[in-house]
């Protein structure tokens, strides 16, 4: 099964092509350019260099959230457009679960975190047996203090991954928690994790249509929060 996976949930973006669990090719870019200018050209160039066509792809997968509101909209819209045009099934993948798949070789607990601002992170925790991640909690937006107390209660080895990992590491160390930080080359989101999670969905009959593909933000945007605050103060 060939899967084309897209990851644009944060500052960097990446695209990969896999066949079952094998990575055929991956393109990664953290140039500061907007994903609307880089994501689709990266996918087209990657397929061209592999001698593959979009019609050869069986599944279109995308990191659907949590993450940057703009990045998620670009990624999901691109995946939706490709899925609709080619009549291909899609995989709506948790950004946090995709990060966990990148570290399944490490036996222990995986604490996946993305910086959500205001002393919060988007987070999910997983346990790895060295091959597969098992989810310990749902994706959520959680305060650093609350997450630290949760981590304090576990006796399992804990490794931090994601663009919010360093933020958590610095806070947890001040709290006296013993945690490990994933090295930079493995720390950030990648399309391969999206593809690997998508393969599990395909094998378990969990794929969706392009029409069903929507972002999962997990909290209101800043503009929406500010609007609600204004409405509350005027009442």
C-alpha cells in the first residue's frame, strides 16, 4: 500500500511516500516560507523524483491536528483536494500520535508536546513497547503545571518529543522531574510518522473520504478567544 503523507502542523513542513512500513522518499523544509508555497510543490517534486504519479498512491494522509491553525488548514485542504480529485481514501492523523510513531523504538513513555502558548502545550502521552505506541490519554491542550503533576505520578522512563519538548523539559527540570529530551534530529514532526499512523488506520478500516477530512484544532483560535472575552466584558 502506497501512502502519500503531508505534515504542515508547525513551522516546518514535510512530505513522504511510503509503501507499507518502508520509507521510499521524504522531503523536509524549514525555510520560513509559508506552507501554501512549499507543501504541494514538495509533494509533486518528490513523486517525480521517485518516478511515481499521484494515481499510483493508494491513500492520502495528513496531520490533521493539533497544531498551527494556518498550517493545519493548508495541510488538510491540500490533502482534501488531492483525495477529491483522485477519488482516494484519506487518513486523518493526530499530529501527536504521528510524533509517537517516530519514537516507537524507544521502550518507555513518550510525552508528545507542541507549544500552544499561554503556558500550555498540546499534548498526548503514549507507552511504547519498542514497536507500537499505546495511547495513555486523548489529545488535549493542557497547562505545564498540570502536565508536570501528571508526569510526576508515573514511575516509567519519560522522553519528551515535539516542538514543545524543550519548553516542557525546562519546566519539568525546574520542578525536579527526571525526564529525557529527544535529540533535535528526532524531535520534530515528520511526514513519516503521519504515514505510519495512516497505515494502522488503513489496516483497521478507519480511513475517511476527502469530504470527511477536517482539521482538529482542540481549542478556539486567538481571534475567537478575544471575541468571546470582549462579549463577556460587555455583558
